[in-house]
C-alpha cells in the first residue's frame, strides 16, 4: 500500500524539536495576560466533620482577591456531570457516595478541598490558603480494606449505609466445584498489589478564562482526554459543550492519572466565571501525591486446582479493591483483573469476584495497565507456585497449558475472544536469548555455593485497544469507546489531520503521520497531526488510555483517509474524463484502470475539488470517520528476569532482563521500544521500590514527596534486552495491537518470580511487593529461624 | 521589600525587582518568561529545573533568585543558536531520549555539565551522573544512549553551550 513506506520505519519524532529546545506548551508554561492564581486549602485530616470555615484572615492577606468555599459554588457547579461514575459490570451492590469538588460538611480524605484562595501571584495564593481557618471534629479514619468491609466498621462517609463500593461476582464459585473436586493439587495464595502513586513528571495544571459577553469558557489543562473533560465540566457548569473549549497541548505524562476529572477541573473554571478573570491552578508535587488518583491498592485471594501432570483445572479469585473515598470515574475498569486472571492458559473453569471497599484515602482509578498488571501478577505467580508444588519446570508448566497458536480466535473463560497469538513462539525466543537451559545449570552450581540466584518468567497477555461497544458500553454507562479522526486536504495539497486521541509522550503525532503518509502517498512533511483542542476536528474524541491510540485511533485515521480517497475518485473521474468506478488510487495518484501513465496527483485533485465540479459532486476534500473496534486487541510476550539476592542484606541485583513482545505489526519500532522501556521500568519500580504508605491511625500519607516515595533513577535501572515476534491482529486493517502498557503489565511478575525462585532454597514461596531489602531480609531471617526449628511460618 | 537582581541569562542581561523569597526557577519562568525550565517536585529530587549557573549544573529550585545576582545562567533555551541544535539536543532527538518531554530540559542541562566534567564517561558514570534527575517515561534506557551518542558526536571535546560565554579560568 505504501509509496513512502514509512510504516515500519524508525522515523524521528516530529514533536521533539519544541520539547528539546524548551518550547513545549505544557499548561503552566502558557503565558496569559492578567492571569490570577488559585491555591487550594485542603483537609489535613483523612476524615473529619467541618464545624466552621474561617476565611476572613485569608481574605485580608496581601494580594488575595477572593476566597471561596462550597457555599459559593452551589449555584455554579452541580448536576450529574459532577464526577460521574462508570457503573461496574454487573454489580451485586453498590454504595456510590456523591462527590462534590469542594467539601461542605465532611472531609473524607487527606487533601480534600475545603476552600480556594485566589491571589495575584502563586506565592500570595499559597500564603492565603495557609490562613484559612477550619474547625474540624475528627472522625475515625477507615484505612484497612479488610476491616472496612466488615459489618459494623466505622464508615468512610457518615451519611452512607456502609463501605461496600461494589460487590460483583462474575462467575459463581459453584462453577468451579467440579474442577476443585477432581483436582490432585490445590494451592492457595494471598497476593498483594500495593497502592502506587502514578507520578507523571508534570504535575496537573488547569487554567480557565471566561468571556462573559460571549458566554464562552476556555480551559487549558493537563489531561489525557480533553473531550471527556469538556463533557463533564460543561455539564456541571450548565453551559453546553459548544460554549466550552478544552485545550491540552503538551502534557507531561499521564499513566492513567489524567483521565478522570479532578476537583480543580471544576473549581478553576467556576472561579474564573465568578471572578471574571483568567485563573490558573498548578499543583505542587505533594498535592499531586496526596490527590492524584492512585493505582492498584488490591488484595487477591487465589486458589488454583490442577492435576498432578500440571494440567490446569480451576481458579477461584477474589479481588479486594481499595476504592478510596469516592469511586473513580473509571475506577470500575480495574475489575478487568477478575476477567483476565487466567492469563495465557487453558482452564476448565474460573470463578471470580470483585469486592471494592471505600476507605478514607484518595480514590483509585486506572493506572498504567489498570487491572491487567494485577491479573498477570496473579496468573504468573500462581503458575510458579504450582510449578514449585509439582516440582515442575515453570517453562514446561506454561508450555503444557498455553492456548495454542491454532486455537485463535480463542474464547476464554469469561467469554472474551482473544484475537490472535503465538505464546510458545515468543517464550521460546526469550528462552533462547536468555540462555535458559544454561542458566538453570549454572543456578544449580551457584546454589551449592550458597548463592541466591533466581530466574523468573512472565508469559503475559493483555486486552487493550479500548474498546468494543458490546463490552465498553455497559462498563461506561452507555458510551462506546470508539475513536474519531478528520482528514482535510487543502486546495494546495497540505493535509491536516485531527485526532480524538491525545499525545502525552506516546509519539502518536509521529506514528499517525506515518499512517497518513503511506495511505495518501504524500510526503510526511505535508501532514499536520493535531490533537488536544476540542474546538478542532470531529464532535467527540475519546482520548488516550488503554493502549488505544494506534489500534483504535489509527484505524479511524486510516478510514478517514479512505473516505477522502473515495471522494477524490469522483473528482479524478471528472478530471480524467472517465467513470468513477474505473478510477484507481495508487501511490498518491489517481489514474484510469489500465492507464497509469495518465494520472492526477492527490494535490491536483485537491485543487480541483475546491473548483467547479460536475452536478452532484460537492466541493471539498475532507472526511470524518469513527471507528468502533469489533474486539479488543491482545498483545502478548515473555519477559525473563534473572536476579541475585544478597543473603546478608536482602538487596536485589538484577542481572538480566529479556523481553520478547508481540504487538502485531509495528508502525515505528523506535517508539515501540521506548514504550516498553518505560513500561518495564514502572513495573520493576513497583516490584522493588514503590509504595504509598499511610499512617494507619491518622490516615496521613507518609510518602508524599519524592524523598519518601522511591522513584527509580538511572542508577537502579538494569539493562533490558528487547526482541519481538509479529502476530498481526485480525481485528483491524493495520494488524496492529497496543504496546503502551505492556511493559508494566508484564514486568512485576517476572521480577517477583525471579526473587521467589532465588529464595526458594530457604523455603520461601511467596514475596509481596515492593520486595525491598528490609522485607527480604526479614523474610530470610524468619525462614532461617524456621529451618532452625522454631516453627514460625516463613512467608511474605 | 523587593530586591534588585541582575543576571545574564543565555547571554542577555536581565534586571528585575523581585521578592526575596522568589525561587530562581520561578524567576526564570514567571519573570524572565523562559518556561523551558520545568518544576516537577517541591523537594529538589526531580531535577526538571536543572540549569547552568556559571557553568555548573544547579537545580534552580534550590536557589533564590537574589542569590543569582551577577551570575551567568544558561537554560535549555540557550543551548541552541541559529537553528543549530546542541549535540545533546540532537542526540536526544536521534536516540528517542524523550517521551513526554517534561523532564528533558533538566536532563539535557545535567548532561551538559556531566560531559563538560567528563567528556568520555562510561555508562556507569552517566547513570550516576544523572541520578539527580527523574524520568517517568523512558526507563532511562534511551537517555543514557543519548548522552553516549552526544559524547561521541562531540568527539570527547568539551562542548560549550551556545549563548553562554566560555567559562574563564577559575570558573568566574
């Protein structure tokens, strides 16, 4: 199809020149005449009743223009678009506490807004916020999810019946009775997924300006999906989408934390309206760590039934999920862990249940991978635990149970149809690269010398490219996650493309331009890809998350190009004096079938398209297309990690990391590798370092700065060896799958499996994340104590 | 209450009256209007605000603007001149050393100082040299590659960022 053959090529990113020279357009970078600054006075308590709010001192502070509390917003912000919540798939029960951007009577997490202070500069606004005097009556902070789920627990919201956010059983336990009755072995494990702070490097920022005469609002902000924000904020402010423009130019990372709306997304435009001034809010890092929607925060209780020969029979999995103080707008998506916990394998039956519990902490919501890293961790940990139980090589256990290449499309236990795959091929390639057999031989020798060396596999699969209407419709409350694109060919041949996805580091501007260049046969330099402005392009864009920008957004672009070509044929037929059905488009040129010498270039046809045309042919050469994917796409691969644990200190030395991944056809290999690097790094960081730590008594976040929350630096990052296999997806014309979350989905299990393998000579079976040196040291100490006969159980 | 501060930023003299508590990074962004220098934390861990102060890499959130009196400052905007990218900028572009790009200016400035101190660093020296800067997107893989590639392109020579006069003996 390609004339320029840019698909599959390493093309330099077109967004980079401005970013490497300091000319990015991140929200806080935008100059704005007369802008004033908002600071938020926040609850220092996890749970308290508000007796009174004193604002007089703040109002008198230098530079302060206004102080607003909940009462001031009640006529400005309201209605169902204020923090909408996507329903859980088939909930048995749901307590969904109503949420308002600013607390009036009760605060339910540390950081919840109680007042906003607007001042001439940010320092003055912050000073003013310090002077807001709130009288709180402390209430018990509900922090532990198991305790919170019990009847009679103190309540997260005093006006709600209980703390059960949802309780959804997908397949009842009876369905796995047979599998468990007939099993030779049954293993059980409790697997933790600690709470994580997403930490994109750019904290969130929102700026809004209201033009009172035109009744038009513009918001500039750091978001992954400006159209959703426009829908929510315009609804809550009662102004209609036509009157609100949301602009999101450069965004410094999202990782899921910039999908759902935040209190400031409502408070800033509302304040701009109340004051008649442009208002800006930029959060500090500590505000970001306290208030950004957190990731994970789950406990999985898992049972697996199998035959002696390793044949998998049944799985029972309960996801106990920490929903936080309010259910996240897309928080329910995390339940997909329950549907994916079977991984890449055949099972007779799987039962699963998701029990989400409210706590006095910030909300959890999708964070890179959202449910799928958790599912992979469950599946891959259980495989290794079973391998230990059966004394089988973990590779052979996987090989025995893999869904085989010839079985695709394969309907898994929850009715989801896996499009394509060749799991064994990817695994074998990874085994070869890492030198698996040699490593195992060497490991035997090393163990004799007392070395704690471990090899861990993660043969991950993923569902992404959100998503088909049949599944996403019910999960979002009726909105289907399709994607839109508009392609315009201007009279002189320039091409403008407007996409509904968003680019916050994924390189979509480049990847999308490659697709357009090849499809239209025009030089990439003549193409402008635009995202992040709701006043441009199609009526709605669905944004970027769930590894969808290529597998869904890319196809919308491809189809828009197709429509433009179809229209071009009508014009070319007129120019070439032939019938439309005889016109062929090839390599950027239209010609009559069988006569390629006499052709009209797309640019010539574009020029003609805006001139005089035969009756019945409209002017213009542009088209909009929406693509609703018929299915998810299902990338997969094998990651193998080799570690050595220091028996004295518990420090983990990561000696090798090999990843063989398959995301179908590759548009830009450089970008794919980059996505994997970053994703793997985030997974390694979860496995080894990161954790949000709260004081269980007061509910204070103790890890609220980069001093206290262990981010991975260049110094800790091991060398990663990447390779791939290519199994195209049959669900879209490009044969592509997603790769944005793959690294994070795959890597925690590879690392933890390697650590567990390393510690297995001590009788340690399972290690929870983060596998910090002190945790491992304590585990080893207890294990040695146990082997000395003191009988204390050695695990965790 | 305001204090006068005079600096040279990317070769241009700047004079302003500022509050004594104003951080250098806020001065550069909000007063001088150079927003390429970013803020990623409150505690001087992330390095997004790294600039050169008299040729040395400094996290500009660790200084007050008034402490920069008389200093020569180089920000990311001063690294390229006349459309010619600094070798480090070119290398970050070539090697896909950035994704969201927010931390990138800080990395480039930190790397510029690193290469000035050590024109032929080993991979390990690069990793240790950049551990004061955080990136959430790249896993540092291609950042390290970018610095290696820039070092090679610069032929082990000490590159002077454009727009900044060469450091004189004694480091001014």
